[in-house]
C-alpha cells in the first residue's frame, strides 16, 4: 500500500507549494550522488531527486533546475501546473519540472517522468508502430532542445524513457545539460572513441572534449539509443568505436540513420531525421522566441539565488532584437504533426570517424548514474549557470 508524504517546495514561479504525495512502496533508487523517490500526484508520475553527494551532486541538480525553468518559461508553462486553469502546452518529449527546494541539507527537484528507462526494456522493440513512435519522439525531442538552445549531453539508457502504453519517448535528467555553442568538456567513461562500449553513446568529439557543443552531439547519442532498442543484445560497436547499424538486422534503419555517425559537419539535423521517418512537426509545438538568448538563464539563476537567500547581481539592461522571420532554432515552418498524448498517464579513422563500416567487439562500461537499486514501476531529468554555493549551517 502506498504512503502519503507531505512535500513542501517552491513552484516554478518561485511561490511555495505543499503537496500530499502518494509515494511508491519499496526502497528509493540510489547512486553515489542522487537518491530518487517516486510517487503519484494528480495522476502524474513524479520523481523526487535528492542531491546526496555534496557539491558534486548539488551543482548538477541546480543546473537541472535552471534548465527546467528555462524550458518551462519558453513554453509559458511556468505559472500553472497542467491540472490548473490557465495551463499551457508543454511537450511530452521533455521531462517537466514541477518544483524544487535548494536551501536544505539535501536539495531536491520534482519532475514528471513517464515510462521506464530504455535500459530496463525486457526485449527489443520490433513493432513498426513502436519503432516509428520511438524514433519520432526522439527526433522531436532533439528538435525542441535545439530550438531551446540546449544540449542534453547525457542521452543514455537511464535518461531516455519509453512508455509502452502511450508509446511516448521522454528525455529526462538535465543535470549535465549545457547551452549550444559552449566549449565542450569531456563527459564520458572512455578515454577515446575507439574505446567505445555498448553503454557509451557520446559522440567522438564529446568523448575527446574538443570544439564547441552543437546539436549534432545529441543526435549521435540518439542514433545509438535507437540502435540499442532494436538490436538483440544491445548496441554493437565495431572498428574505431563506430556503432554498427547492420547488426540491427533492419536494412531500412541504415537509411534513417544515414550520416548520423559521420563527422559533425556531415551529420543530418534532427528535422531531417524526422522527415526520413515520414513525420512532420507542427509550428505550434515550438517554444516561443526569446530575443535575449541569455535572459532565461539569468532569470533561472536569480530565482535559485533568491531561494537560497542570496541577492541577485545587478546587471545593465539589454536591448532586445526583433524576432526572426523563421521559428526559433532556424527550422523551416512545419505542418501539423501526428497526435501526441493529451492527458496524464500512469502506465509505465581520425578523431573517431573510421571510414569502412566493418564492426565487431562489443564491450562493457560503467555509467556514472547506474542504479544501485531496482527502479519502481514508474521507471527512473539549459542553462550552464551554476549558482555560487553558500555554506549551510550544520552541513560541513
């Protein structure tokens, strides 16, 4: 039987909220840095993620909060919860921040997370319908992130969720997200692309930490994710660490993923990937235009500082430029897309670019956020601004 637990926290608009949450039975999920408890509120499956690893966990958690606030504000969804009057559209493909509390011994964030991590799927996806929804949802999520100016940087088996009931793909866990155009930093468990394992999906340039972040980084990882859910025995890796598309046993997948694992300037866009799937994205699915590209990040930072009792820094006013003729992110106008869920659901060579496609030799890897306890039935989050920490009494 589920227990009711009282949660006091800040809503995305900064005001206080108190919920009585129906918590899942059983122990929480726990890693070195985070403890995650799951429950249900207003028929929405929620994850309450606590930072338990000191500043190594708190800084990423605050980054995830700032990223979540930015995404909400770009969709004008930060003032109302989905069940409240006046609620606005927010995409199902991205996890939604419901609230947070940072001025406590174990800071936490609350997000709506559907389905189960794809690393816990019991068998490969073989239904053409399921594959189309999975790949289409992934491409849509990448398009939205590019329009938001965000790179997730950690698309993995435990940050991508699949809800088999609604056939919805959701991108979760934004602790290590960054803004597009920032210098890359290494965020991988292998030293070189040639050492890639079936669980390491980072692009070669991200593994090496070279250049500047662009949308192609997440696209590469998304290609690995798609291969991992269709290939028996997980992703196959071959010569030079290049993912082996042929091992999937689905020739048509090679056409969909053509160029995805090439050098950055040769990769297709997520919009092109969606077009190859025979799907299109509606203009009303895009976030609103933000004239000042840093405004959302500054507001998220200021809000976190206010929650921790620290004044926001004074800044000069910034002029805003008129909106461009095209939708945010430079994508051409889209026609109407396929139906998406409409309500809450409770169901769960050089630099790493070899030329020939002969691949063998899968291996194993250690994911930094591999669960040390099994997930519950609901399954298991961009701004790069990291709030300056202040010492909390009794913590150190």
